[in-house]
C-alpha cells in the first residue's frame, strides 16, 4: 500500500511514467513473495540468525580486522570458569 501511494505521487508529479509507476510496486514485491512462498513450502525459518552473525562478522573483518578480534576475544572471567 505504501509503495503504491509513493509511486502514484511520483506519477502525478510527472517524475515517473504512469505505466512504470503502476507496475513498479509489483516488480519490487515479487521477489519477496517468491522468497516467502519458498520458505513456507519448505517449512524453514525465515531468517537463520547464525548465518547472519557469520556474515556480519565477515563484513566487519573486511572493513577492519582489529574489530573482529575485539568482538571474538574471550573475557578473562570466562577463562577462569
């Protein structure tokens, strides 16, 4: 609904062609619908948090490897117990 109103306003202000503005919300939401349908048919989780954490840590490691060492560094209390 939000995308439809947004593109309708863009169409009325002649920023986008009316035909393109009418179809753009469908084009944007189609991949999301496919993904959710696939997940529902396979009874799988929508988001695997473990994979997300690994992906974020790899991204951080590419930006600044020292940050990853600080994040993964065990606390001294954990070593004593």
